[in-house]
C-alpha cells in the first residue's frame, strides 16, 4: 500500500459509461417480448433477432419515446435528427455480425446532472447517450468443448449514457451511478434493476501527477453502486502502486471479481478494433418534430435534484431527504413525494408529513415488504393531520393510528370515528378530564401536597394517574393544566 | 405466341371455373420440365404448388373468391424466402437452408391466389449480370444458348421468356431485373425504392435493393405490382402505395416530355443498340409525348459510386452467413476462428468474396472518408441532378445495357468488364426512382430493351407510358 502522502500527489479522473435497458414491451427492432428474466433460453427469439436471411429491423417507437424522456432526465434535449449505424464484429452471440447502434448522430447530445457527495453539490457532464441493441448471452461450460448462446437478450433496447471525465473520487463515481439510477427510475424509462443487469456500468479510471490525463483502464459490466466505488478505489491504488514502482499503466479492459474484491485484466486494447461503422440502410433516420418533443417534455416528472432542494427548504435532514428520494422509486407505488408536493405550501404540515413518512410509513412498508398496497394515503394523512391539529392525537396516538391504518387493506370511511373506537383519540373535553383530575388528586393526597409545595416532579406522577384512569385518552398537557388549576398553583 | 393469357384474364377464368388452378400449375410444371436444358430453375415446388392449387380450386367451387391472381403460377428468384421451401440465393453457403418464414411479397401474392411453382437461378446473392456467378450453374439465353441471359435475375427472365409461368419475381439492386429482361426480350420493372417490402428477401445492398417483376407485358407487371405494393410493418423503408393503384395504364401522355439521356449515347455502347433505342424514342412520340435531350453530368461516375456503396453494404449484409446458425458450416473446424474462416471461405463463391473484401476495405477506418463517404456525397449530387432533370421532363429514356447478351465466359475473367454491364441501370437504384425495360426490337437476332425512368412514386405513370409504348415498339 502506497503512503497516503504519495497517494495525495495523484489526481484521479473517472468517466463512466452506463448501459440502461429501456422499459419497452418488445425488443428494439422486433415484436418479441423484452423481459428475458425468467424465460427459458432462446424462447424470446424471432427471425429478426436470429439474423435470418431476409430479416429486417423495424424500430420500436416506444424505445424512441423513452429515449426522449431520458434526454430530459439527463439534463439534455433530444436531437431532432439522429440515425442508426452498424458496428461490425464476429461473435456467436451477435447473430447479424453487426450490432445496430448510433455512432456519430445519437438521439441524446450534451447534458449535465448534479450529484450530491457529503452535502456538496457537483455537476457531472453527460457527453452523449445513444440507443443500441444488446447482444445475446454466451456461456462457456467448464471442461466442455462447446459454448452456449442464448439470444433472448439479443435485440433488447439499451441506452448507453457516456459521462464526461468529471469525477475525481470513488464517492463521486458511486454518487453519479446512483443518481443515474434515480433519474432513469424517476423518468420511468427503465426498470433499472441492477440485479437483472438492467443497468451496467463501465468505469474508466486513470491517475496522474500532472495536468495531462494518465493512461486509463476500463472495468466493464459493474452491476452495483458499491462495486463502482470499490472498482475506483482498487484501480486507483493499483495504478498508483504500478506507477510508483516505475511501471506503465496498460490501456486495457478489466473485469471485477466481486468475491476477491479486485479488478483483473481481461483484454489488451493495443490496437483499436475496426468496427467499420456505416449508416444502417434498413432503418430510416429518426426525425422528431417539435410537437412530439414538447408533449413529452410537458409530462416529465420532477427530477431528484429538484426534490432535494424542495425538501431541504422544509428543513429536513440529508438522511431524511435521502430516505424520501430513494423511497420514491424503491416503493414507487406509494407516491410519497406527490403526497408531500400537495402540502408544500404549508411548511409546518409538510414537515410533519415528511416526518411521518420517513419515521413511520417508509419503515413500515419496507419491513412488511408491501409491494402494492392500494391505500389512499392522501385521505389517510389528511385525516391524521386533521385530528392532530384538533389536538385529538398525541404523537404516540398518531403513530399508532398511522401504523394501524397502514396494516388495513382499506381505509375506514370515517377515520376519526375509527380512531375513537380504537381508543387512540385523546380526551380534550375539560369537564371530563377535570372529573378524573379531581378523583386522582383526592386519591393521591401526598403527591398533591408535594406538587403544592413546589415539588413539580410529582405532577408527572399525577398526570400519569390521570392517563391511566382515562385509559390513555386524556390530552396530557390539558391534564397537567387542570391539575395545577385544581391545586390552585 | 405465349401459351398464357394475360394474368388478369387467367385469374378471371379460374375464378369463373373455365380454367382450374390445378391445370395451370401442371401446365407450368410441364413447361419447366420440357425446358430444363436452359437451366433457369434451381428447384421446383411441385407438391407445394399442387396442394395450393387444389385448395384454390376448392375455394372457388365453394363459391368464394380466390383473389385477383387466382390460380396464376409464378416463379420466384431463389433469393425470396418461400415458407418451407429451400432458399439458396444460388450460394453454397445457404445450401440446405429451408425458409422458416416467408417473404412479404410472396405472402401478398399468395393471399391473392397466385402459386409459386419454382425458384429460379441467379448470380449467387444477386452479385452479377449474367448468372455465371451462380454457385450451381449458368442459365442459358433462349435466343442463343452460347450467350448469357443477363443477371442477376437471369433465371427469372428466362423462365418468362420460355413461357414457364405468366410472371416471375426478380430483385433489382443495380439493374438485376431490367438487364436480363433486355437480354431475353421481356418486360422487367424496378419500382420506386421502398414500394414493395424487402422483408424475407435475401439482402444484397439494402439501400438500393427493390423487388422487381418480370412478365411478357407491362399490363401483367402492373397487376403484380398492384398486389405487392405498399407500406409494410416488417420493412421500415417501405412507402404507401398509390391510392389509385397501378393497373389503369391510361395516363394521358400528351404534353408529357421524355428526356433522352445524353450521357448514355456515344460513350462506347454498341452503335446498333444506340440506333435502335433512338428509333424507339422516335416511335414513342405516337403516344403523344415530346422527346428532348437532357444531360445528367454526374451519370458517368454513377457506376463507380455504385461499386463502392454496393460492396460496402454487401460486406455488412453477408456478415450473418457465419456458419453458426444455418446453412453451410465447416465440419473440420476445431475452434471458433476456424469455424468462421472455413465456413465463409468454402461457402462463399469468388464474387461474394471479392465484394466482401472491397466493402470491408472501403468501410475501414482511414479509408471510409475517401471512399464510402465520398461516394455518398456523389450519390446525393446524382439525386439532385435527377430531381432537377425531372423539373423539366416527366420521364427519362435510354438503353438498358450497352450491348445485347454477351457470350458465356466473355466477361467472367474480367470483373470490371462485367461491372460495366450495369453502367446504364445503377443510376435508377442509387436515386431510388422507378425504371422499366421494355422490348425495343432485335439487333443481330438478339433482344434489346428500352429503359424508361420516372420520378419517385410516379410508378403508375411510368407503367402507363411503357404500356402505351409496347404497341408501337416491336
């Protein structure tokens, strides 16, 4: 391990290419289903995916729609004119002998997104993003003299997002990867399920002691945010160590061994491959008109950075904000941010709701793994905040009521009555509480005397007795007032 | 005289019960068998055709319509996928490949009752102008068996010329329907690019490939086009058919102008062919058109442009023939690399390899700008010149080919000489306009075709002119 002081003389530069699987029903150029997750090998393949003689690709319009949404989500605008090109190479999982991609005129040009690392906001440039088809999957069974090819994935629509080399630490790389994930989810263009490879990262890392960039390595097919971070950490250490020993960094493709937590050399990039790109004559260029673009822009949801600024203006902590930002997509069916959005005008109410969501609702849903709960949360929280505002709910009562309602499949028609029946409403009727207070004071003369003589600790005991007798329904602050009144202090 | 009635009449008589589909299919199969010596056919689809014919006759007996082409036999170039039938594109690499799906063009013809009876010979993968590049055998010209029938749709053209069927399908990437039509003396039509779906047709050069039709008369070709034309959701480059259809052929030619293409004359073509075409242009005036001379200055380099762009697309389109999933695969390969090189090395013929190499070269980084990109720029210039010309004339006119059918073997050792056979046809493909070859007469006993072209989507008018010209030409 190189000395930290020496490490500090190196500047790390990171650029990330991210492949995102677009959430279409069918493949990019054929009418075959796009969800290969549980499908038997080669069951989602038609003559087009198979590269049969005479088969022609036909562009899936939904993929274009999603790419246009992605453009806005990446702080860019869709290109009015873009086209598809063929990238040639031979491999058994590439049936046509070329991949259809976008070479020099991609659908998404320059953009930028902001990331937040330890409370510091940073802008990361997006170089471009283009549509392309995925290849099939090759497996090489150990000890066999054959390989297997599954073409289910061949033709799946991907968006490849290329960042500027604007990141300089493992934390920034991880934050960028996570931010891309959030944006793809917020814009609803991808399932972005990392486990299923819906989103994969190629991490380019170089280190340098001068103003010139060092030789970079590209570690491919990373499928977790944590691994993105680890790859950067490992590569930075490895590259500095190599350089400190006087060795050169070899420009190469590397892989990530998650078990051993290290990168390993896969393929040297001594000569650039010649892919013989050419425009695909089977696919007319994509020409988008202004009305189409404007209509999609109008339906774009609020992106996470905008939400962060709205939520921080409520005075929520970073961890509370992160919980809500993540929950919006992890528990997307609950629409937490939309609930908050409706009450943003009332800061006190919004803050109270945010607290309920962060402390009660989100943990409850996560714990109970409720994937779809058709609960009208707007009605739920309107009722709870109404009861709280009327002093009918203690904070404990509110929590109990929210938890209770989250557990029910359908909301009761009259939530106030329901809370009452469940005994969660606190008694704020002076007369009723005064009666109990009278009884408590009479039954506890010693405590009453202590309070009267200035021993204010004892008032807690008396309030406790009132709560006990009222079976927890009494408003405790009202009870305290009435005890003082009773004792003339 | 042809043994076949006009296609529309045939279908009508089959529908009316005066003829049967079964009889027509037997007639076609018998003719194919009798004319075997010309080697026009790669495979006959006898059983498939007989089964379909019976079904069509039964449909009609049951009082239902069997379609606009009821019972009409046809022959498809062997680069069309016909469901369940062997499809080779006359290449060894596709030997043994049976089509698991069907070309949209075939689908549309069958939906109207037509019956595919055989698959015709071609230059392998449609690379050529003589059928000599077929990996199997060379087709012979019916007018002189020592001569080629033209190509690449040579088998289809000969099938029509020998009356094997009322019509045949070809493809036209650089002249492959028109040039053999000219060499054997039938009508060969290349529609506007995109008018007929290419789905299910083995691709040659995608940006110029079109489906072509060959028949004895323009009227027959027009009816076949009418059935096949139109936008298709399996081919993103297709366009809508003319809502008025293509079969009327009645466009009034008075006041229309035909431009005689200056660059196609006096540049080394056979003077007798030039003279025949000029006299055909004169005769054309009977239809009411005015004939003027027009110049398209970029035309002389069209062939060079074509032989850069076409091999580029060919090299890409032939990548899928890799011996891994269908067709020929090398049995002696011991690893993946060998499997690729041996399967392709043995499976592809000389001309396919030549075009793959040229195409790979012009697309290589470092050469792309000098060749592919430059050729595209010149192609755009050519398109602009045609558009400009079509502001002053309604049609263009010239020969189809610089010569009549040449001798078998005359050009086969000189690929450049062979490429020159396309010199007058490639422009229509590069520009995407419709073009037709109609018989204009004979030179030394060999047929010569007159080529007419029209602006994109003016297919109906072009067919009308050709139909009206037919009567006065020969």
